[in-house]
C-alpha cells in the first residue's frame, strides 16, 4: 500500500492506494469520529461492493442511501435523498458519510457532508479510475445545474481517501478509458516524463496490469495532492487541473449529462486546447498529433460531436467558473508538459478552433 | 450611525446600524468586489425597498430574483430559483449577492452565495427586526428540510450587514413582536441589565420609538458579534444563542413552517426552557413568571400549541443539531442572565415540562 498526503494544515488527510483495502477496519475506522456511518452509493456499485466495505465499519451504526447511477442524477433534487436518509435516521453532527462509487457519488456525498447540519465528516472510497485519480482528491464537491456543470457546491475536504485498485476489475472498458483522460491531463499540465511513461504503457494499462495501474494512480494522486496543497480554493495554480474542462463541460451540458462520460468530454477538450495552443504558436502540429494519438490509443474521442455547432459550444463555454469580467479564461499549453491559465488568446483563433473541431486529426 | 464589528480575522466585517442607509453607495459599494450584483428579495419586501436600494449599486450590473414570502418557501427547491437567475445572467465568481428581506431571504441568499460556484460574496440588508438582531449576523445560512429546520446549510460570512432601522416602519406588528423574542434572548443568555432595560422599555419599543429601537438593535448585535467572534462554528459558547430553539424548531416543523413565526416559536421555547430550569431548581418560580410576563407584554405566545402532544414535541426535538450520541442537549438557564448548554437535565422533568407546557403561566 502507498500513502500520499494532501497537506492542508488542520485539514490534511491521507490517500491510501493498494489492493484489498475495502473492508479493513484498522485502516479506515481511525477516520470515523462518531458512531453513525451513512454509506452513499449507487445502483451499479452497491451490489458489487457494499457488503465488502461493511467490515470496515463494524461496531458502528451503519445506514446506506443508494442513488441512481449517472451524471444526469447529479442534481440538487437527488441530493435531497441523502438528506432524507440522514434525517429520518436521526444522524447528528458527529456522523460520517462514506462515498462508495465514482465521481458523481463522491461529489454528491461530499456536498451533502458539507451542507448537512452545516458540515459533517466524510470519507471517499472511489471505485472508478476517474474518481481515484481526480475527483475524490482535493475537496471539490457539488452538483450540476441544467445551465452549467458543478455550478453548485462547496470546498469540503474528506477525512481520508481509500483507493482499492481491485475495484477496477469490475469497471467497464469505456469507464476505464474515460479515467485515463484525467491521467493524461497530469502529464500535459506539468509532467512530460509521465506523459512519455503513459505513451510507453498504454497496452499494459488497458490490459489492467495491476502494477502499471498502481503506478499511474499513485503518480496522478501525487500530482493532484501537490497542486491542491498549494492552492486549495483555486485562486491560482489549481485552475490548471481544468485543462480541457471548459470545452468538455460545454459538450457535457449540450449533449445532456451522461451522453458523453466526463472523461470523454475532457479528452475532446484537451485536444481542442492543444489545437488552440498550436494556432497561437505555442505547440507544434506534431505536438497536437502526439496528444490526439495518445488520447485515441486510450479509446477516447478527439472531436466535437457532429450535432454541436461552434455557436452552441461558445455559448456554453461562457458559463464557466473561470470566467472573470465576462472573459472566458482557458487552460492552454505553452508546450507539452507546461500549461497555463490565460485570457490572452486570440478570440478569432478560438472560433476557428471550434469550427475545425469536428474534423479528425490524422494520427 | 453605529458600527459594530464581527471580529473573525480575515472574515471580519462591519454591521452598520442607523437611519436612511439603504441607498447609500459610499457606505455599501466598498463591499462589492466585482461588477455583478444579484439582489434577492421577496414579494412583500421588494415593492417597498427594491427601488430604494438601487442607488447603492449604481454603475454596476444589477439583477434581481424575487422569491415567494414565508418560512415554508425556505427550501432547496426555491433556492434553485436563485441559481437559475445567476446562471441565466452568466454571473461569475466575482458576483455579489444582496439579501434584501427578513431571515428567510437572508438565510437563503447566504446559502446560495456559499454554494454558487463553490462560494461568492454577499451582503445582508435585513428589513425585519428578527433578521436585524439575529439571523443577518454571524454567517449561519441554510434552508429547511421537511424533517428539520435549518438542517441543510453552511457557515458563510457576509461582507457587511446594513441595518436601516427605517425599514421597521413598514413591518407588521406581529413580525415586530416576533423579532423581540430574539432580543429578549440576549438578556436571558448573559445580560441581566439588558433584560431589565427591556422590561422598562416595552411600551416605547412597541410604539417603535426610534431611539429605543436603535439601542435594542445595537445592543443585540454587540451581543451576537461578541459570541460569534468567540466561536464562529459553534463548537462551544455560540450554542447559547439557541436558547429556546430546540423547543421552538419542534413547534415550527410540527405546525408546518409559517404557521408560527420563528420568533413566536422561540418565545414559547424560552418559556419552556425557563420552566424546565425551574424544575431543575435553577430558576425560582418568580423567575419563570418574570420571563413569561415579559414575553407576553411583547404580544408573544408562551404555551405549546393546543394540538401538539408532548410525544410529538419530544419526537421532533430529537432532530436537532445539538444532539450528540443520541442525547438531546438543551440550552437552559442556571439563573436569569446565565444560560448553559447541557445534557445534565432529568429526562423525566423534561417530559413533565412538555406535559404542562400547554398551560398558561399566571402572570
């Protein structure tokens, strides 16, 4: 087992990464403060893992709320089911919520913990690659709104994150691939060596080789933990973690939540960011091809959906948490492995990028 | 104009108290960070004061969301109307929300500000006595749930609080009285001199004498500011501000939100707290009579509603944010002007208090 620490003073916490961790009370119970544990999961994950984690909470008062599965259910309305469960079981301020599932379950459980009685503890047990390498770490919680993704939420850090890589054995191929979009992201932000390592290990990773997966997850978590420790509330460097996300969120909201997996939309967004960076003269065309090729090798899409217009794309990009004074700020790449947040791009080149965004890049 | 400061380090802010403050841009604009201002008000208050506050935000991009009026609308569902407005107008993270109204508007606007894009600024402009002396100060924000009051929320401090006492001229008598319940509370918690002052000034206050009102409001705000500065997140002394509230919330949820005004329910709750404190031997019967008499003189109820059973009362009291390990902790009075949070009361005496709670106290 590896341990990565997110350093945030009083709010610091460990990320445990390894096999066979799920039902381990010695590992997990030290992070439960009171006697009441509410496990929040979904219809897909709970039949697979709910019973397996129960031993971790033995001796405590355990309840569970099972949500429907999918990004389209990440709403205030569905969130209320968690509050219904907590209140009908008389959970108090010493309660601990446990998120057992992917990014949607983690974001919603964290937000429920942030708001229930104005804040209770929670533990992240992510069961998808995407949640393990990204959304379970860093304390961003929230729900979607019809007009914008993750627009309602809170910064609320978990007590610990338990990544049992055995859970990836039951993950559908499509979701595994989606997770790799966020893994690739860490390479593009500031870790060219990791990008190269990924290029050399695509086959092993897609075969779910345990050692390769463990390495990719741990390195991603180290990256994320370092950036979050520097900038918890995203006043600066943390915004780089949104590489591809302004484009991607526009695709997710336009197509309807759940049509494209989050990682798939982000994959397309990273290609668009690379293309715009190239028109700005920062990346070479070879760099763009290299990004697109790696993304394709992970079975991920690289082009804007055929039924989205550039105008729709642009309209939706303007509802983004990084907008300031009406300007859409974007994470672009100065070179591969060096990203930056900027509004100093040419709007005409952005429009051009959106216009060619449905065309395949020959790789 | 008086200024009271809430000392919370980086999150410190002023409370301005005086007449004719509403439309003053010199006073208010320094607390607006960006260019976007969303005023949140309700159907009752907006016709009276919305136009009057507009000059305070001249030169900025002003929008407004008008909510239905009443505690029964303090829900996640209605909160979503604020998010709809913010997103459809493309408000960004530099936006400032302005709460113009009573406690419900203030609590909901503050919670919307806490959650929108994971946190934006807000300003409190309370227009009811209750909001001016209590709910607008201290950063408690949130909404109700069918199973419990204020169960979903956040601690989120405003940039400033603007109390224009002229707004009380349009406040219905019943709501003015309800506000005095929270004013009396400060006397009972730790300020016996203020309790005496209130006893001597009931007539002036109910006549809305400007000087008397200003004094009562400022003294209440000083009390609240001092307690909040000591204990922002309610790990200790701040709980004393909940005197009467565990009883009162039970009445509010049982009767249906809005049937009893919050202050009316709290008035009954304070009488019950006094009665239980007397059975514990802490207060004399004369003390209880003194509390009930003052509350009655302010035109407030003192007895449990006729159609509530002690069992219903007790059932609902167990859903309270002060419950710990299944024990309902209560704010009681060791003597008048000295309250404490305790679970060291005799449960049998509590049940007895609930059983006699529908009987008038002869004053």
